[in-house]
């Protein structure tokens, strides 16, 4: 069983404090340890939101300067397996007005990182683990995934400066309609 991944540092307001800085160091160590062949990773800072890839030292600077995206609680894009890796001090997530990192939700909803994470973990399958039964996929799943992924990255309109995407706007509209009913 893997060691717990402490994430309470993500809630720290003092980004120059020792708790936050140690958390950033632990995150960089975790991400670089999961993919030893790469010298870069996606940057989960509030500005980049896992959309840009940088060297680990640049990611460290971004996390200290911009803070980490508050909704990125399961680090699937950095090698964490939500079924095997445990979290410590799990905090209930809140939707923020700044954005949800909707592309991550699309990936997780369609299970696109589970196979990659399984390969990276290096497990030989000899340990008894709680495994969910396989999901039966619908025939056009890849097409739907690509459409949602495109909408998760597409700006709401061409000159839109806010981090609002077409998919995020559709989800917000759907949630608003559900509240009214």
C-alpha cells in the first residue's frame, strides 16, 4: 500500500510559509517520481490550471507565486491513482467562481488517466486490492470524450479573457436551471 499523500498544505493562505513551501516540494517530488523520464509536468497553479507544461523548477515558482488550483485535489495528471493512493486530511471540495478545472473532470469522468496511472505505478498485480468491476463502454465513447475535451478547452467566445470555457458555461447554465426547477 502506498504512503498517504498530505494535501492540507493546499489550503494554506501563506504561500511563503514553511508548510506551503514544503507541500510544494512534496508535490514536485511526487510528480517527478511518477514519471522519471520527463523533466517537465503540467503546471497546476491558479494561472496555468494544468494547461501548460513547464520544467519542475518553473512549476515550483508558479505554485509559490500563483498558488495551486484549489479544485485539483486528486493529482491524476501527475500520476496519482485515486483508487490506490490515499489522501490525508481530505477537505470537502467547494466550487469556486474562478473555475473548476473542467478538463480534469472530463478526463476523470471518462477514465482516461486510469490506464496510464496503472502503468506508472509499476504494480505487478500480486497484492489483493479492492478493484471496481470493469465499465462497459458505449461504442462512440472516444468521439464523445474528444468533443467534451475540446469544449473544455474552447473559449466561450473568441475575445474572452476569463478562464470560462464553452463546457464550463454549459455546466453552469445546467446547474442554474436545476436550481430553478
